[in-house]
C-alpha cells in the first residue's frame, strides 16, 4: 500500500455535507474495501452512523451508547445520512440517525436507523468488573486468513479461541470466540473504528452449529467505556475481543462482546441480535 | 385490591389515539403507582414505547429488539408518544418511537426516543447457551420490602443473591444480583410487562460501592427470546432474573441482565448504560 494513500477505513468514513438548511445531513458511499456477503460490513455502517454524529457542529461530549438497526442490506453506492440532536441536556445529548438510499423506483427508503447518547464525562470513582481473560498478546499466533468476505481482510485477527469451526460437520458446541484484533493496515484507534471492531465476529450460529446458514445482524448496541484520550493511547495496538451467543430461538440469536486494550481495560461492551435461517 | 379493578400495570399502559392524520400517535400519562425517585420507573417508560408499537394497526410480527433512550426525566402528567414503522420487510419491521412532553414554555420537547425490531418468527433450530443458575423457586424466601421508591412495591421480589448492600459502609464488592420476580398483584406475562421487568434492578453502582450516589439509566436495550405463546405459558409465574455491571468509568456504567422462566428457558436478555455521579 502506498503509505501516502488514505487508510481504507478513513475512505469508508468520508461524508460530505449535503447542504440545505439542516446541519448534520451528509452524503456518503459504501466502500468495496469493506464488502460483505450482502451489502457492506455492518461494522462500517455502525461506524458511519457515529461519524455523522461526530462531525455535527452541535456535538456535545463523546460517545457513551450507540444502537444501530439494519433495516435493509445497503445497496452498493451512494447514501444519505442525517444525524439530529433531539435533546441536549447540561452534560448529555441524545441523537437519532437515519440512513436512506434511493430504491429502484427512485424513492428514498430507510436502510438504517440509529440512536446514540454522547456525554461530557467527568472524573468519578470507577472500576472494571469484568476482567479480561488471562491472556497476553503473542505475535506468533497465526493470523486468520479468510478469502471472503472482503471486509475480513481489513482486520488483523489472531485467534486465541475458536473463530471458525474446525470442520463443517454439524457438531454442536458453544459459540465463544476470543481473539486479538486491529485494523489492517494498522490505524490509530478512534470511536468509529472501535464501533466497527465490535461487529468483527463471525456469526455465532455458524460456530455453534458448525453449519453455514443465512444470517445477518438486525440490531447492534455498543457502550463505550473509554475517552478519546484512552483510545489514542491504544494507538494501533491490538485489542483483545471476545463474543458469545446467549439464546438461539426461532430465527434470531443474540450475542454479547467485550473489547479490552492490551493492559486489560475494558474499552467497549457490545450486544447484537442476529437473524438466521433454518 | 378490588379484584374487579384494572391492574396498575394495565392502567400505566393505557394509550388513547391522538387522532389526526397519522396512525400510531397516542396520548398517555405517567402512573403514580410506578413512581421513581425522579419521574416514573424507566421500565414502565420502556414498556410504553413497546405498547405504542403493539397497538399500531400496521404491526408485523412480535418484538425481537427494543432500545429505549431516556433523554430527560418525564414530568408527572400527560405525554404524547408516536410509533412509526420506518421500514417493513417480508418478515421484519423497523420502528422508531418518540415521546414528547410540553416543557414549561409550552413547547414540545423530546423526553424519550426508542427503536425496535419486530418480526414474524419461524420454527428453526434453537438452543440456549446461557444456562440458568442452578436454583429453584422457594416461596419461603422472604420478599424484599423497600418503602420507596413506589414502583418497587409493584413487584414481588425474592432475593437469591444480594439486591441491596448489607450495610452502607462503602465497602466495594461485585454487583451481581439474582432474584425471583413477578408483578404484584400477579399478572399474566406479556411483552410490555417483560420489557419493564428487565429494568427492575437496583442501581448496580450502589451495590458495588455500598454507597448511594445519584444514578439513572440513559439507555436500555432488550432482546426478546420468546413468543407471545411462551409468555402466556408463564402466566403469572415467577421469573428468575440476574444483573451485573461490567465497567464503571467516568460517570457511566453498563449492566447486563438475563431473565428466565421457572423451567430455565431464557425469555429476555437486556443491557443498559447508567449515569452516576461522584
């Protein structure tokens, strides 16, 4: 890669003011570098929702919570995204975000909705209750190389515990994955990148069943436990991440994920509900 | 209680069509029976967001995911709530919900936003991965009686493991609570009641620090793993519920909760991020 070129994640995050009366409406486009099986990688879409907020001139504070609902697979190409601060309090701000694309008839249709809370965070008592598993980064761990989908090639993943079934033999197991991960090429961590990393797990239902079935996230919620300064301290270091399903029932399952920095500080906790077939 | 009277939860859930061109806009009012320290119990507010969706004439399917953002403490009295199906697919539907109240100047201001996904759920392979702790309901367990806030008196809570610190001595511990709970008076379980029960935990930060500090939920996300038929089977039985914090940092902590029926089937998983001071 040309070291002077823009990082593919920064390319994916590019938003241009749509103009018009309302601040916070932007034009963007899906990024082939983060292509998924159908539409773009949902992590990039979640990051874009956050990016639309972070670029808003009225932003108060830093991200605390983000929920992204995938209403439809995004079509490859341009989209419009609007972030609105619906309520601004003394130290917290509540956001709604809507992403639309022109459907085949030319009418705008909603492909994603999001809500977020940003806040000015203050010094308080604090503590982590969920300890990082007792692991240390070992660069000798082999890198997971999947040929598809394309977005998996944008992440350097070093698997500590089961990302992909050993055999597609339909033998049931648990759905726990643990791995070290970071952007590839390496990139200094920020909130949009962290929002995307929270979605960088293989469908739990594939791992649990050792069977590939159609599956796709319908909603993801991420809580941020770090300041931008704490993310800057991570730089382009690895995060330790784990994810596990809780219940698989009638076409939907949920999973919970946690991401720590190398020193064992929890940076984000994330939850999602995923559609699956059969 | 007069057995012919309406259950207080049903009273709290009453919404009246606001009329006008748009279906899905309703008028309601906060319920003193579910009063909290400031404003009403957030569980009731979350349930009201779901109720506005469930009453909508265009509803498709049953709840899968619900995110509720508390933008401001509700004032005691009337509110307006609007539920909009922003995208309807073949088997899933995406919703946005906004609750407004007149502020002192008479202008409408947003007090709550929500998003939800409903879906027609089909028979598929399924499994619970998160087992219920090895407990059985024991009616000899003493009922937790708090004199305030008022909403706690609307729930029958039988504590298995630490709801309230033994002493307010500032001694730190973990924040795990386990209890059996159901509505009081008993009431057949439905989706709004389950959404409310997911919020029926004491602030984790109080338990963790054995210190009372100002605290309030800013956002809650609940995933539903049961059909209305499965909820009807529970009837007015107890649910086993647990909640635990994960990270407490710079004025916000998150907690994750799980609710099982007596037979050990996971009915809902729920996550929230909570503001705290000091």
